[in-house]
């Protein structure tokens, strides 16, 4: 898929999206990153054929849809979760999935198997016959995402899909999207939670004020912007004072201190490699400091985004 000089204006004057060029390779996961108002949702709606571009075009497998028949054929190959998608609360999950499966013209046998698979994949089997109004927010969000996969689309478009999901749900979604990609589906996803895209996406595009300011493979972007600043959260059972001294000796900057899950925690800025981090942790242990956990809490993509924002690229 390719976006060619894509633009959208809602009033004929200001541009929500302008001159956007983006190539999305088949069988990849591509993330759109940007603040509210950057143009992410507008771009995804145009890709999903829900909205017409004001300028430019979108080619799918090298072909630009021109006719009503072209768009109908294309929509059968797309799964789209947009902002504020409807969930009919008087229906049960099984009824809801059956309704949308019929919209995609799935035969009864195929649809029954697809419904069972979605309910199982998204842990909704026990709630299959409960009206959606009685489901939790996380369950409703899982059902909405599952509906997008019901007809096994070639292109899956997800706008902020983790909204309402708990940590387990977010982890499950990452696993599901990885499996979907392996089956041949191309995924285009947006999220404000950059940490969720850090190790998931093959490529990312950062949007600001309706334009792409950075685009490419995650590793290439990190190398290009020379991101060498990482923040780790170290939770301690005891030995906070000793830890501060040792960290200072290893040129680690303690950005903040607090209590996390009942234990003292230090947010430590670390600019060296992970081997040096392991040596520092060993030094803490040798000096009687008991470390409960040590985890990186700032995503590399977040660091890139922070640097771009600070440099006023937008």
C-alpha cells in the first residue's frame, strides 16, 4: 500500500493532513505516532476508505480504486477499528459478530467457525451470550478488535486499539497482532502509548501538524537520531543510600525517587550499554544493596519523539 501526496482539509482552508507520502510493505506492522490533532485518525480513515482525500491518492497493491465496485471489493479485505466505533449494546457478542460476518457475506459454516475463533482468541467465550451493555470496558474493546479480524482481512487498521485494555489485554493484543502478521495480514496501527509500539512495529511514522516528520524502520530511526538516553526503574528492598553512591560512581543520574508497589524506587538515567548496567547491578549486590526489580521504563521511541519535539521539527 502507498499513500501518495495524501491530504485532507475539512473546511477548504486548513489542512488536517497534507502532502503525506508513506509506503507500507505487505505483511508488516506499521505504527503511526503523534499527539492529538497530528492527523493520525484522518490518515487511517482515508486508508480505510471511510473518508475521501482532498488531495492525492492511495494505491493498494499498486492499484488505485476508482469505482464503487472497486471500493466494495477493497472493503471486504479491510478490518477497521476507528475512534468511536459502534458497539450495539442490546446485542450479545455472538450476535454482534454474526451481524458483521453477514455484512461481509460469510457463509453460515465459515461464520460459525470464525465467531468461535474470535470468542476464544479474545477470551470472550464465557460472555458470548451476555448483552454487551453488561460487559466491562475492556471486554467491549476486545470484542471491537475481534470484529475487525472476523473475516480475516488482508489489511488491518487499528486506531488507538489499547484504549480500555488492562496490561494483560495489551500483552495479548501484541501477541495476536504478531500472529496476524505471520498469517499474511498487513497492520497499520496508531497509539499514544509509544512503549507498546517499541518492539511490535517493523516501521513507524511520526506525524506532527498533519505531516510526517520521521519515517522508517524502528532501529534505523533510533540510530539516525542518536538516541542514547535510557531510563530504568530500580526497586530496592533496602540500601537506598548506598545505591545512590554507587550509581553516582557509575555516572548514572537519578532523575527521581518514589515508592512503587510498596518499595523505594529510583528512576535512573543510563547512557551506557546493558553489559555496563549488569556490572553496576553486580556492584550493588556486592555492597549489600538488595534489588527487587530493574526495568527500562522509557521506550526508545519515546526518546526519539521527545528529541524531535524538543528540536521543534514540527
